[in-house]
C-alpha cells in the first residue's frame, strides 16, 4: 500500500457488493479536502468530475483500474488541485481550471485537453488512439509532461498556452506531430518524434519553440516547419551588408529567435529537414539534418535563419535552399553529399556563410541566381560534380578566403548579369579555374588558381574582369585565356608552370596587363591571335617552350618596359603583325630580337614584323615618344562627326594636362585643376565614345596607368537594402582604378522626392573614394543637361570635384546623314547621291522630341535601309556588285523608328 494511503484519511472504492463506495464519484463526494481515494481494480463506468483538493490512487496489485465514460471526458478537473495515479482512462481527460497531477496513467480512445488558465503535470503517462489531437493545450493553459508517450495522434498548443515536454515519445501521427499556433510556446527536451504523416513539428503565427537534444525522424512532411512571425520586429537581427567582413558585420544575432533548435537530429523526412517562412526567426545550433526528402534546410519568404556548427547530409535535393527575401547566416558545420546543389540561393535572398564546408554535391556546390547576394568567408568547397561556385542572373557574390577543390566542371563561374568580388581564394584541382562571362567587371584579387586540368582563367567574349595580385599555376592548357572582344585588366599577376601558353589573347580583345610575370610554359609566354589588341607594361616572360611573345596577323598590341629571360626566342611575329615595343629587352635568350640591355632613354617605335630598336638608335626623347602615342588618339577625336565644342574642350584639356606633366617633370608645382568631368547631353551624342578616348589620352600622357573605361549606371552602384550600396559602389570604383569610371544617367542617383533613397549613399561613397584616390582615376558623370545640374547640387562635395562641364549638342541633319554614310562605309556599302540628299531631307523633317536618339537613331536608320535594300535586291535575278553594295533613296521609304533610338 502506498505511503500516502496509509498516512492520509482514505475513502476506499470497490465495485464489490460489500464496498462502502462502489463508484469513484461517490467516494469523492464523501471525501474531505486532502482525502485519498483508493480505488480497487475493476471497471468503473462513470464520468468523474473533480473540483477540490483530492488524490485518486489506483490499487493495481490485482488488476487494472479502468475509468470509462460513455460520453464526454472520463476525468474532468474544474477547480482545486487534483492528483490521479495509475488509472486507465477511456474517454479522455479535460482540465478547465485548477491543477491536475496525472501520474503513471494511460489514456485511450480520448484526448487530454487543457483550457482556460488551468495547469497540469503528467508523469509517465501515455495517450493512445485519439481521433484528432491526443493532447490539446489552449487559451492560457500550461502542461508540463515527463516521459509522455503519444501514439496515433498529435499535440496541439494554441492561444497563449505553454507546453513543456521532457523525454517524450510521439509516434504514428497521421498529420503533424506537434503544432504551435497563436502566441503559444513549447520547450521540448530529449524528445523522440517519429512516424508522423506530415511535419514532425509545425510552428505558426507567433509561436515560440525551444527544441533541445531531441530527434525528429521518419516523417512524411518537413521535419521542423516554421511559418510564424515570432520575431517580426527583427530587433534580434542586425542588418546584413554583403561583402563586409569585419567582426561587427558578421556578428551573430542573439538567441532571441522565435524558434531555437539545439543539439538535435532531424532525419529521414519526406520533405525538407527544416523549413522557415513568414517573418519568422530561427536559430539552429549543433544539429544534424540527415536524408531529407527534398532540401535539407529551406529558408523562404522573409524568414531569418541563423545556423551554427550544424551539418546537413545526404539531402535528396539541395542541402541549403534560399528563396524570396529570406536571409541566412551560417557559421561552421558542413553541407555534404547533397544530390543536387549544396547551396542554392534565388530571388532576393541573402546568405552569409563562414568557416563551413560544402562537399560532395551532385550539382554545383554553391549556386546563386536571381538577385540573390551571397557572402562566403573561409568556406571550403570540395568534390562537386559540376561547378564549385556559380553566380548567374543578377546575383552578387563576395568571397574572402577559403578554397574550392576538385570541382569537375570548374571552380568559379560568373555569368549572365551577375557580379562578384573574389579575394584570398584558392581554386585547385578543377577542370577550369575561374570563368567570367558577365557585362560587369568582377574583381579577382589576391587569389591562387592552381593544378587546373585545362584553363586557369577564362575571360569570355566581351567580358572585362579586374584581376589583381593573383597567381595562376599548374594548368594543362592556357593559364589565362582572353576571348573575342574581351577587355580584362590584370595587375601584378603571376602565371607559371603552364601546359599551353601562359596568356592567350583572341581576336578583337583589348586586355591591359601590368606587372605580369609568366614563366615555365610549354608554349608561348603570351600569345596575341590574329586581330588582337591590348597593352603589356612592366612585365616579364621566362623559360617558355615556344617564343616568349607571339604576335599574329593584324594584331597590334603595345609592349612597354617588358623583359624576356632564359628562353630560346623572345619575339615571333607573323607577316602582317603591327606590334609596338618600347624599352623592351632580353636576357639569356638564344635568338633575341629585343636588345640585350635596357636603353638609356625611353622610346616608342611602331613595328610591322620587326621588334623595336633601342631608343638611342631611334633618336627619340621622352617628349617625342608621348606625342607619337598621343597623336593617333587626337586624330580619332578629330574624326568624330560633329561635336565641335567638345573637341575644342578636350583639346584644351590635353594641352593643360601636357603642361601639368612638364611642370611636374621640371619639379614645379602643377596648377590647380580637376580631371573629373560632367558630360551633359541627350542620348546618342557620343558621350561614351569621348569618355573612352579621354581615358586613353590621359594614359598616353602618363596621367593614368591604363585609361580603360568602366561604364556603370544606378543599378550597378545602388543596393536594394541598407548596407548594400557602399560595397557595390566601392567594387565598381576599384575596377576603374587606373582608368575612367563613366556613370551614365548619373542624375538617377538623386531621384526627386526621395530624400531617403540609397543613391545618396552611393554619392557619399564616391566622393570619399575620389578624394582617397585623386591621382588614380577619372570620374565622368553623364546625362541630360538640366538633370545633371540638379545632380551636381545634390551633394556639396560634387561641385568642387566636377568643376568642368562638356556640353554635347544634338547632331544636325547633316551630321546624322554623315553618321549613316560612315556606317555604310564600315559595312561595305555606299550611298548614292540621291540617297545622301534624301537622308539630309529626312533628318531635317523628323520630330526631335524629348529623348531623341541622335546617333543611335541614325544607326537604326542605316539598319532599316539595309533591310529594305535586301528586300529590293532579292527581286533581281542577277544583281551586279554595284547593286549589291549601293543604298538608294528608295531604301529610305517607309522608315519609321521611335526617335528615341
């Protein structure tokens, strides 16, 4: 007999004939507060209503005590403090007020329901075969359960209710095993949740969950599903600033998340292991997600997720997926053996990942697209079947440190309209190292690309990355390949141990190489294919299998202050090559065409099939050398159609710059001046063309190191959220160092009526960078005249830095006709006299409304004329060569273009 039965006043119950109380209800009614009701084994068919302080104890030595209700709950607590122990209850338990201690009891064919302000503690109990919810805690009720076993139905916590489960086991739930709604909260410790038909745990609304040292496994839906808004105010989440890597910016949020999952295992789920959505905030710590049926972890909508020291393994799809406006911060741990991507970010999602391993993926290890922004700090990517990291769409990628190894297709690929900054990254053991195929100018800085099966760095047609202080070593093919029309800038890079040519430059490309070192190549040190261009300054080529420098037909690269060492032949040129060499020499070369020692004075001599002679032989002083390089650029400027005032202004500035250079060479202080310019004019008036020539002119005079042009607009400078703008602006600025940063439609940075627009942050960042790098760059802002005046007035620092405005007038009808004639000549057509007269008349009569396209419109007119010409000629049986190439006045009939061009 139990001690409390011996010590307290006892009312005994038995269904035998001689018993004083044959029902539990009768004993309860006879009992005084504090009485123990001792129930003998048997079946009691009654609904027991308790509303005082009483203890009901089953004396189960001879069998079970069964309490069975025909309708409604078998046990109802309405007030007081009730203790019930050892009962088998069929029909459920309800607590509407007061407190219930339920111990070592079994509830079948019914549920446990707590409502109002009631409380309950369950110890060693089980609930089986409930129809909807096995346990329901609603309103402001509280349930604390230890070693609870729930089978066949789930647990629902709603309203402001509180649930605490310790060492609970939930199995065989048809739907969700545990659901939190409203402002309910739950603390689950040491629990085993398995066999649910849907999610293991679902948190909705503003529900709060702490899941500790527990397992969620073998469920048909998501392991843990968080759809709520418990942290909608976001006070626990510091702002995300992609690309920033100081300690403040990557500090983890506090543990104030609505959902915390710590030291748990989520495995064998039918859908995702963990899903976050809504505006929820979730913290995942030291947890393993294994064999998820879809994504291991999915962050969606506007949810915020922090992950620390956790692993995701063997996902059927992606290890970590982000979409919509979700943000994830992931530190430590690993994502491994995902059948698809290790990480996939899409939409406007953002990810900051630090010191994490992403390994053995079936697809690309880390893929970001849409407008996603991903920052990887010290991340290891290893053993993927496709690419290590890919940025596509309009995504933004920042990488600092870490390594990418054994990616079967390639280490890093930047394509579509994506942009990237790669710093201190090692790419090794991949098929290709880094491929850039984007209109932006990604930055690759202080990286090592080694042991690559094919090409180390591929610059796709038209691409223009900036590659700085980067080493390319041990490639099976070319170290760096510059494809058609690409315009990369490489500064202080090394290319060694290459199976093909160290650097290969293809037709139409215009790369800029500064301080390039190429050594130990099986083919050429640097190869310029037919029709290639570019400049190579202060560079060295040594120990090459083929001639160190090769120049193909019609290629015209410029070499300045370069050296070839320890090879059989320094330079080889085809018959129609027209390279230029200045101050170049060779040492320890078997067949040398460059001089064996540096000349005493610099010189610049254009060659066609032969290398440059020493400056002493050429007899050119430094000033003359500059003028030889400068004059072709001035000729190009003079050949531009129209733009009379602009040509005069640029000519004046060239003379002033030349004076500045001579005064500096003489040790005199230069006159005060600003090189930065405002280009004011309508679209299509040649602003970009003049900006490119201006940069080349300054480079020719030694005022800029390369003179390359980086063209940007608002979208390439301004971010979408707080802290995004400054890194984007700085990255664009850094790509333009040594050349010209051309900001088209600059007035868009200060839209009227939007005082808090992020464009003002871009302007402030530009002003500071212009001050910090005043001798290293020229910034040109361009747009409509009236709007540019508004732009300059928007920031006090702009007016002092942009003190000169060049006005680009609209083209006259004669100028537009000349543009069409030039287009025709460039494409092997000619205009008949009638066509020329008709063109002038046509341009004189068109409506030049707002946004008139000027030169763009003229080029479209030419295109339309060629199409009409093709239709006209196709009707002839045997057209002559003259007919095939002559545009007539008739070809201008029915031309009808939007004048905006």
